[in-house]
């Protein structure tokens, strides 16, 4: 009897192993195909500038769009995931130093990366949130590219990024934004400029930085990754809808809410939002309260 039970158990386990192996093989092939897909696009290259006002705007945007959160304060790149299950993931060195961008990296390349989420060979960048940049104005994207173009050299080299099995499975289940290039309308033209003013429209323009976690409707929901908490509702029905402008600004600058909750920077990046101007934060708050 025992031998029969063991035999049946072995067969069941064997079938399970085969199913899992088959599923992961399908996942691996699918993610590899997606990562090596080449996009045919009509490129409208961003104009680059050395104008001091443009560079100042670019420096501000680099801070408020979380470029330094991923690529490091000097934009020389850093490791942001080193986990056997998720993989070894780096944010690349954006300077011309060792391990950085090629010497001939120019306007076309910045456009491919920022507006399309693509490498120069037209294959997708991994985890580069270009879907948030693609809806920005030409003026703002040009400011970012212009600022990054003149960065001081940083010598910092890394091993290539590699995906772990969990990252591939989550990407296959659409639970992880592995390839933001897939989320972009590559044929859409950039608007030339968006007026900076305290308005719901400008707040909506700024809110693209919030959508990755809080969703497009700003209602939050399930965790953005395993081990993270539920994402807060920051629309009019959430806590920010009840705050004054001053309380909203203080929360996004200090990480402490009016209710006394301390926000962890790795869950709510207030170290990034503290760089927003008062005008930007008031516009963003106005938009959130309008939802």
C-alpha cells in the first residue's frame, strides 16, 4: 500500500514539475522575444541647448522625475535590484565617463530613450519609465536631455542587467512594468510646451510621476510589488483630499502626514517630491482634489 502511495505521489509531483517547467519555458521565450523586439518609429529628435535657463529647468526636472532616485545623485548609475529571484538590475551611467554612454550618443539617442523607451538599436529599455516621459512637452524633454548631455564624467562600470525568474513571471502576468515601451503610443507627437500655473490641467500634467504607483485614477490599490503595502488613495476621496495646500506641501516635503504618519521614502518617494516648487505642488493638489 505504501509503495502504491509513494508511486502515485511521485507521479503527481512529476506532473507538477513538468507543468511548472513548461510554463516557465513559455515565460522565458515570451519575455526574451519582447525584450528583443525592434520598434519601427518615425523619430522627431529633441533639440539640445546650452542655454542656462534650459539647463536649470533640466536640473529641476531630473530631480522631480526621480532620475536621481534610480541613476544616483550624480547620474553615474547604480544597482537598484540585486536579488536572485528578481535579478540584477542597474540604472545605467548617464555620463560620458567609463561605463557611461557612448561618445557619439546624441539627440536621436536621448529621444529614443526618453520619448520611446528604446535603445539606439530600437529594442526596449528595461524598467525605464518612458511611458511617463512620453507625455511630457517637447520643451521639458529637451531640457532633461540638454542637462544630461553636459553632465560631468563619472567613471562607474557595472555588469549587464539580468532578469531573475520571478521578474519574468511577474512581467508575463502583467504585474511588473518590465518594458514601458509597450505602453507608449510611439506615433503620438509631442506638445511643444505646457504652461506652468496653478491649475488642474497643469496638476494633471505633473501627476504622471504619481501614476506608476497610485494608478491613473489616483485611487491606489494593490501593492506595486511583493512585500510592499497597499497603495494609498490620493484623490479627493483619500486623505490628501481633506488636507490644505500647506499640509499637502509639508507632507510631500517632510514625509510626515497631518495625521502623524511617517512615510517611508522607498514606498512614497517624498525625497523626490520635496524638490517640486510650491506652484507645482499646489497645482498637483488642485488636480487630485478635482478627481
